[in-house]
């Protein structure tokens, strides 16, 4: 099945000479949740805005559902819903009216049942007659999502959708994202909450200085680039690690009561057997041990540092 979003050799150079995007190639499948991660100024919003037709590319080609965003703009834009970072909507409008108006912008017939369904999914239905100015920041964010869903898009872009949103509203939004994915909607998100990407995304892309430096299945990424840590809880604290253990990647923590051993999950051997033997030879005993895996955030930080 062809990708629903196809980006080929996409570049954007502003009049100031800023290279916001550098030969980006990316294919996103129908019905997946794709997380785009990167530091501030990396090009995340520029990439999203270009695909959505808000920024004109300097070079390259973008197709959405097979429609070129420049040649067949209307058909491509009809397939896209965008939730921007900024809370931009008429403060005096009522919730129902502004969401319905967004549907009408795409030339679609009125569908009160669909608008009601969207508002209920976002816990906005009770606020349907409220003016935007009367809503909290989190509820305004929900209105932006409702406006983006009003015309039943097949691709939904969420640009930092949970910024400034409390935990309860954030969880409601992610439940909605899961339902949309189950309905076949492709969701592409940027987020500073990397734990959300770790929980939600099927694939992860990392962008740095306008260039995509990695695209990988989330589970495979964590398997390939993740590291495991073995924490040994010592029977007695030690002031320093003996020289005989220098060949192992060890850190003494918790006031000398714990030793942390970091090893590569891809390695043919973990080295744990040799470590335990060397610990015994050094007269260091332990009462318990546990392991932990690198988080997506740690992998992301390492990647960005590596490509700095």
C-alpha cells in the first residue's frame, strides 16, 4: 500500500538564508501514529506547515493521498487536519459555530451529528454554546482539535498539542488519538513530552538542523539504540571501585551502596558473568539486583548530542 504522506527531497530556504529544511525524505503509512522529535528550531513546525500548504517549499515534492500539495492543493488540503501550537481562534465565537464553520471552509455539507460526535469525544459538548473567551487554555486547545476534525480528515497533524494542558486533559486527548488511529486516521505529532511519544507512537523520526537524522519503528529503535542498566545493591558500602573492575562500565552511586553497570543490548555478550566473577574476586558482595532499559528520551538526547 502506498504511503498516505510522501515527502521527497524537501528543502526550505528563507530569504534570510536560513536553511529550515534540508533534503527531507519521509514516507508515512496510512493509519499509523508518527512522532516527529527534535530540539527547538530543528524544523518540526516548518516541515508540518509545508506539508499543510502554509509554507512554500524551495525544492522537493510532497504528496498527501497521492495529491501533490502544489499541483492539486485543494484535494491534498482536504485530506489534512492541522492543530497548530498557537491558540488562534475568534474569542467571541461560540464553540459550536466555530467548529461548524471549519467544516464549511472545505465545502462540505452541514453535518450536526458529526459535529456533536467530535465535541462529545473531546468533552466539549456541554460547552457548545460558550464563547471561546470563556474557556480555559486546555479547553481552547480541545476546540482547535475539534476544528481540525470537523471536515473528517484522513491525516491529522498535532503540533505540540498538549503544551500547557493539564494531565487529565492530556490523557483525554491521547485516548482520542488512539480512537482516531483505530478508525484509520494517520496521526503525525510533534511533542516535547517524549514519554507521550514513547507510549503512543508506532514510529519515531528525529529531525536536527532541518535534516532527518533517523526514522525507525519505536520498538526497534529502543532495541537497537537502547542500553540496559544492571544495578547491584551492595551488602556493604564501598568508598571507591577497585582497579580490578576498571574494564567494566561501572558507576558507583547512592553513597557507595550501589554499582550501576551499563551494557549494550545489541552485544553478543552482556559481560555480566565476567563482572560477577570480578566482583567476587574483589570481595564485593551484593544483596539484590535489578535491570532497567533506556527510555526514548535518553535515546533522543544521545542522538541529538551525537549529531550536534
